[in-house]
C-alpha cells in the first residue's frame, strides 16, 4: 500500500565558537594566549568611536550612546572554522510501508585549530503533519513496516553509527582532535511508515552547528 507521504527538511547552519579561558587568575580571564598587532588609530561613525590596541597591555575606552567599549587583547589568535552543507532543503518524497526511505547530505569542515572541531545536530521538534508525527527511532534501527525516523553518520569522524533520533537538544555527531581540511561528514536520514501512518506532508527543521574545540 502506498501512502502520500512527503518529507521536507530545511537546514539552518550556525557556528557558535565556544571560547574557553587560556589564562586566568584573580578577577581576569583571557581567552587566547597570543596577541597580534592592531594600530591604535580611531574609527568613527554615527554615535560610536572604536580604538584598536598596538600591544598586549594597551587599552582604550570609548563611549557612545548607552554603551562603553574597553579595548585590549582585541587581536586574539583563535582557530578558524569553515563549514558548509551540501543541501539546504531535502525531501523523501512518497513512502511505502514495505521499504525504508533514505536521503543523504554531506557537511564539509575545515579548521586550522590544533584542538580540532565538534559537529552537532538538533531539530525544532518532531517530524510532523498537523497533529500527527512520525515516531523517533528508539531501538537503533529503522525497520520497514514500522513507523520510525532517525539518522546515522558516515565518515572517519563519525560518533553516531546506528539509527538515532534527532532532538531539540544538540547532539554530538562527529569530531576531530586536530587540524582538518575539507573533512566530509555524511549524514543519512532514514524513515519508514506502517500501514497505520496517516497521510500527510511531514516536515521539521534540522540545524547543524559546529564549533572549534577548547
């Protein structure tokens, strides 16, 4: 029996860099332990003025409107992370209760950070159509004839190897402990339905986020 079931997935990408103190003591924390050089000339526009610092211990204070910005250690050197996704909108199309629908996307990551990176996945809620939703996989394997939905990860950096549910809490799915260039992480979304699954266009939004490791 064939169901009119479509899966539409939108991807959002965010890059939250998690900064951790490299040096600390007393009442201060410095998030990097090397400083580059910025000249100390001012930059103005509208209601603000900004000053750079030419050496580690020089600091300037500038005020404008309702804020004050204090300079110093502006040129911290921190690992750079580049991240891309092969598709932003994907669809399973129509599903049947006799097979598993599969669709595959690739993330590509590069970072010059010696600490490496970590990749996460999350969603904005269940895969749903109105009041109906598709059950998250809970036994490690999406099975034909059962209503189940999840994903697995492929690639040398993968940390999720079995069919796993996506949740609103970010879940680590891949990581590396050193510099990587053009490292690809494949994510395979898998879904199945039963003979009792209601017709509908089921959708949700999945977000991938990547960060340089501390």
